[in-house]
C-alpha cells in the first residue's frame, strides 16, 4: 500500500516520467523541470504544432504552417469519432476516410494525410499525442514528410486528429 501512495504522489507532483525514473533507477524522483509543455494540461493546437514542428526540425524538415481550414477538417473528423463512438481512419457510419474531410472545407491538397490518437482512459495531452505518433512508424512518417506544408488539428475529449496537406 505504501508503494501505491508513493506512486500517486510522484504522479501528482512530477508526472509519469518521474515514476519511471524512480522505479527503474532505484533513486528518488528528479525535481520537475520547467517546460513549455505541461504533462496534464489539456491538448492545444499551439502546443501540438510546436511539438510536431520540433520533431520535424530534428530531421531537417521545414515547419508546418497551421491552416484554419485544416483545423476545421480535423475537428470535423474528431467530432465524427465522438458522435459515432469509434476510433479509426475510416468512419463506420459512411465509410469516409478521415483525410477526405479536407475536401469539404475549401482547401485543395495535391496529397493529404491524417494522424489520430485516442486515450480511452483520459489524460491525452499534446505531449502524449505527439509521443504516440512519434512511436508509430506510419504516423511518424506522415509527421516528418517534407511534402506536407500545412496542418490542422482537431480535439474532442480524448480524440486528437491532425490533418496534413501538400498544395
């Protein structure tokens, strides 16, 4: 019971990385580091964009620009997932591929892509979303694809959607 209390305190004060550090190193948890990204803060488009562009920079890829039309298409997709209670690139109610939502918001893309993430237990953040995409080869490939120049994000509860566009 004492271990659970310690873990709960570490999570509350320092986040999951501190628990992992303490568990695997046998040492006490490190002091929190000030960061632009807070572990338990709800996801935001600006944080998502900053984190995705930081990942692109690691590979020498130009940053993406956020486009309000892609924000709308990604939001429409995230909302569809919540309304119809599913998680996936293809909507079960109409068979629509998620990236096709871009066709309904007045933007023409020569190619497009989509990244999704969901946390069914709650707690999805900008950081956990980007870590999830980074750890998935096809999602990471889309994230760092130099052909994409525009992006947009949709957030609905635990659903986070990113749309990519090449013009």
